[in-house]
């Protein structure tokens, strides 16, 4: 084994429990995943489920500190951990953790989510993405994009997460392609078309009228210029393009600027193309950002 | 009877067939409605369905010219009638009609929809709303709003419909409240809250970032400032407010301007409030705009 196991990171979301066994320096030694997300569990079941999932590692390595994050710390999870306000780095996040002791004596540390009180009309929120940003790195100052159902744009400044904003881009896409007038016109199974995607981005870049632009997904078919095979990628272009346009207008970047894309939800390649269309240089984060970030907060907590 | 029956207007949509018996001057003498929309019919069934529906009137009054409009003239309807391009008034629409003769000798006139070739990226389209606009009146020049699942903003100029643009506002609202993260947080049965609606409009007026603004429907609940009872009306405010913001940016009106609200889809009262928030004076069209408009085109066709 390349390193000694020193802790366990549990990313416990709505539909799955993902755990990683890590060494002192963050090397991922083993991984497991179950479908026991919080939506399948009732109050009072969480500890037994966690102990059963981690028992092979506890048997092999004895008690180990466990960091748990994600929707498990939300109102519908195990215990609700209050959001830590921006600006925040590992120290502020560690101060917001909630600790328990597991039956085998292991420390269980629930990591907090982050909110941004400066956003209007209400503070914005994230649970999990803040840990990815910490793992990606808080030096130097940077703009970070986390693509997803509810994608996030964040600013890293002076070693902390300074501010962020949510865009419900992936959710709107899913609604449109699964339930709207667009659903009826699209090829099944879905076809990916890079040219149609870029076309959608170009149209989104030129329009402030998102509610009108979306109708082009129908009118393009009516005039025979947008095929059923192109529709899905074209709509991705419209909505991700609107996210980039709106994020620019909200001050997250300027043309010619740079940003890092962090996370691993399958949309990163689409976001790289969008950034190119909007003249934003991008770098790609590594897949272990969540593990590294959780370990950083855990080590601060237990220090 | 207050006037002699001279024609029949058939508004034949996706889910219903609505027919009105009218006098020479447009007075509505009788009305019937069935659930035989085009989605429930196959090719070849339409004529028999229409004859059965209208047979009481044909028996009482003999052969009468029939104007048919709506999705019945679309690709999935009885016959596809090509769109007439803007600018267009009754003369241009009459020139775009398609005529048939029914088994009892009645003229059947299919009214065309309208497209706007100037819109980008593709020509915009309407089927039925153009007839409502004609019935509302083409003098003097005006901006017309037709609220709906796919609402329309149109410009009447020099006695014709000069241009128009579609906003998929009602569709996005329905997707959000029925299928999204918002659906889970809203009270059932729905509650209407005028203050929450105006609040959503105010927020929409201040934001260019629609994809971000929609997330406030969740964050407002998280901080306890937006209740489940308020959610539905607040979201209506967000989306209709964004329509008014985007329509203003697209040049359909300026602050202090005026517009007429035409149509009868149940949203008119919400649009009057939105117009007030966006400093747009409104007048309300009458409920018989569709009948009057269809009669005007029918009379031009048969003249």
C-alpha cells in the first residue's frame, strides 16, 4: 500500500454515499459507493448505514476520523449544519464543523456548507462545492466555475472563498428536454452535436431575451434549419451560453479573463467550449479536489 | 334572435374545438365546445368531426361559411396552411387562406398563421393570435401583449401587424412549479399571493441574471423569508417580470409607454400588475377579439 490510511472522506448526497480512504498527504487508497443516499433513509438510520458501509476499513485500520459532507448536513439529512458565511477558508469552515463520536470511537466531523450573505434577494448557498474549491486551491486569487444542475461561479481572494453565485442552468436544461415543447421534437436516444452546441452558444451570446431565445428551439425546426438530431445540443448551447452571458454581466469575468473549471459532473467539456466562445481562458481542476479539500478542513478541525 | 346567423368561427386547437355562430356584424349568437382537439384525431377524421359538431347550426340555418383557425392549420392538423409573413393585415391574411367546400355546400376557409421573418435566429410564428390582434383593431399604431404559455408581443403599425416576438414565459413557469426544485417546496393546492407576486416582479426588474434569480425561490425558503404559500406567486413574478424586462430591452416598449393586453387565457390580471411595476400603461382588449378578427378575414376572403 502506497501510504497509511489516516482518514475517511464521505460525500453523502441525495442519491448515493461515496467514501474514500485517504493517507495523510491526501492520496486516495480505496473507494466505495452505495445507493444509500439521504432520500432513501429515515431519521435514525444514518449511523448504522455509515458503520456498515465503512466496517471493512474500520476492521483493517481501526478507528479513523471521518469527514462527512454534502446533503447529509442539510435539513433533510442526518444533522443540519449551519452554513458558514463568505469569506471563508479552511479555518472558518473548520470552525463551523459539528463533531460526533462513532460507536467504534472514530471522530465523525460534519463539514458545513457555505453561504454568501451579499447576494440579493437572499443569501446564496452551496453544500460540497466549497470543499471542492478549497481542494482546488485558494492561492492565487481566481474565478472558479463549478458546472452542474445548479452551477456555481465563485471568487477566490486572499486565501479564502470571497463570494459566489448559483445559476440553475442544468436544471432548466433538464426541464426543457424532458418536459417541454422541446422534448417532443428531440431525437431519442439523445445525439450530441458539437456544431449545434456552438451554434446555440453563439445565439445566446447575442441575445438578452432568454425567454424568447428558447422558442428558437421550436422555430428552427419549423423552418427546417434545426434537425431533431441537433436540438439537444443546440438547447445546451442556449442555456449554458446564457449562463456565461449572465455571469459576465454580473461581473464574474471580463472578456480575455481566466477561470478554473472545478468538479466532475460530466459537463466540464461543454463549459470549456462555452468559455472559448465567450473569450474566457480556462484551466481544468483535478478530480481529487473534493478529497483534498475535505482533508484540509478535517485536519484543521482535529489540529 | 338578435341577428341573423351569417357565419361560423371555429377555433380548433390541440385539446378542444370551440365554435361560435355569428351575425353579419360580429354578434356572437351561439357557442359550442367539444374536447375533440387535434391531438385526439387522426388524419381523415376531421371533416366528419366538424360536420357532427356543427350539424345543429347547419340544420337550423342551412349552409354557412366556416372560418377555421388555430392548430388545425398546423403540420399536425387537418391541412397545413403556410404562414403569412409580417407585415400583414386582413387583406394579406385573406390572401393566405385555403378554401374547401363541406359536404353540405358550406365554404370552409382555413385562416393562416403569421410569421415574422425579421426575428433571429429564425422567423417567429403565431397561429391564432394574429386573428385576435386583427379583431382588437389595427388602428391606431400600438403595442399588443398576448399573455399565454408562449406569450407574444406585437406591434401594430399603419393598419397591419408589423412584427412580433414570442416569450415562453408560461411554459417555463409550468415547468418550474410542476417538475423542478420549486415544485417540492410549494403549497398544494396552490395559493395566490398578490404581495408575493409583486415581490417577484420587483426582483426580476433588478436582475439581468435570470438563471440565478430563479434560485432565489429556494434560498428564500432556506432563510425563512419566503413561505411555501408565497412560492407560486413569487415565481410567477420572477418569470413574468423577466418577460417584461426582456421585452423592454428588445424594444417593445419604453418606460411611460402604453400597450393593450389582448386574449383570454387567465393571465391578463397578472400582466396588468406587471405592466404597472414596469411603468407601462395598459388597456384591456375585449373577449370577442378572436371572433371579430376571424370574421374580418373571412369577409375579405369571400368578398
